[in-house]
């Protein structure tokens, strides 16, 4: 690849080093990561199969859960195979275009997951605060529009990041990315040109998607709690609250990890680089790993069908 005064012009291949500072133990770090990936794929696949096969689960709450499960499988698959290739087989090279594609897929699926969580919160809001209109509002046509809208929002907002990198950044100080996957700012920081536009747009996308979603999710649950505590019967309050526990756990783990990772990257300059990278990896791997466990434990309908699928004789 051509070089100009020590810089690299339009590199064709980049190098992902994995977790800087922990190269000697990356092979061991890959073991728990691979276990989390297997649990995520198998657990979410179970949920998808159960929801597809059981007509009683063809309801908005479970359809959104299926969307979340599919997104989790796709998100973890975007990152783990290449990461394990770095950790276990010393395969750090990645084509520049492949790196851009991985970056687009990862950030798009993150945005889709956030949008699905928002849709799930709105579904619970209508189901608890306006139950008589729930079936009318969350019709099959409306559900399809939500799925298409969430996907298009993510793809369209993230796509300019690729264009800005591809056509504005030509010279790079190095081809080595100090990360285990192609993350937006990790790639942008390699350029020796003015990267302010890229950084500003990246922040705009993050706050537009995560900021917008978390505000409306919070407002939805504030109203839900107000409505629940106003119910006259204690049993009704407990039942309404129990339907939201799994959702709350999933919301908290996704957004707390997201903001913790974001702020440590932006303001934790004194924190060792390997801590930043580990947090980024956990942010992408923990939600897909925990989501099927949370819903399998806290949602009776899912739990019963999982047991029936695994132990048909005992549960018959």
C-alpha cells in the first residue's frame, strides 16, 4: 500500500490487535467470550423457535421479544467469530472494506436493539395504561411498520459514518487498530486528517438513537409505575408489575453498559486501554448472553415452553 511521509494512503488491509496489554492471555479470555456467544445463540434461537411454533405467543410482547432475539444473534455474530480468530488463531488482518462493513453492522444492530427496547416499553405502556385499546393500536400492520422503521432508522443514521470515513479520510498514521473489532472512533483516530466532522457525527448518532430511546423508555415506565400504584387491588398491582420486571432488567443491562462504556471511552483517559476494550466487548456480548436467561427465568410462558421443549415427557 502506498505511503506518504510515513503515513499510509488508503490502506487496503488493517490489523486488529485484540485487547492491547492483554495479548498474552487473549487465548484464555476467548473461552468465556465463546461460552457467552454460544449461550446467546442457543438461548435466543430457543426463544425464536418457541415463539414461532406456539400460536398462543403470537402477541406483540413476544413478537418484540423475537425481534430482540434475532438482533442479539446477529449482533454477537458480527463480533465474535473475528474476535476469536484474533485470540486463538492469530488472524488479525481485515480488509478495509470488511472493517467498514463490520462497523456498520455492529452499530446498526446496536441501534436496532435500542429501537426494539423502546417498542417493548411502549407496548407495556399501552397494555397497562390503556389496555382496552392495546389490541387496536398494536395491530399486525403497526408491528410491521415498527420493525421496518427501527431497521431503517438504524441503517440510514449509521451509513454516513462509513461515507465520511471512506471519502474524507485518506491518510492514516498506522494500519493497526488497538481494538478487537472495527469500532467507529478506534478507526477514525488512525487518520491524520481533520476528524472533527467524523467525531461530531458519531456523537450525533449515539445521542439521537440512545438518547431519544432512553428518554421515551423512562417516560413510559414512569407513567406505568404511576398507573400500577393507583390500581385498587394488590394482586392486580403485583401482576402488572411482574410483567415489566424482565423488561426493566433488559433495559438496565443494555443502557447501563452502553453509557458506562461510552463515558469511560470519552472521559477515562487515565484508565488502561485494555479496560476500555474489555468494557466495549462486554457491552456487545453481555446483553445477547443475558437476555434469553432473563426472559427464560422471569417470563412464565417462555419458561414453561422451554421446559416442555427440553423435557417433553416430564412436562406432559
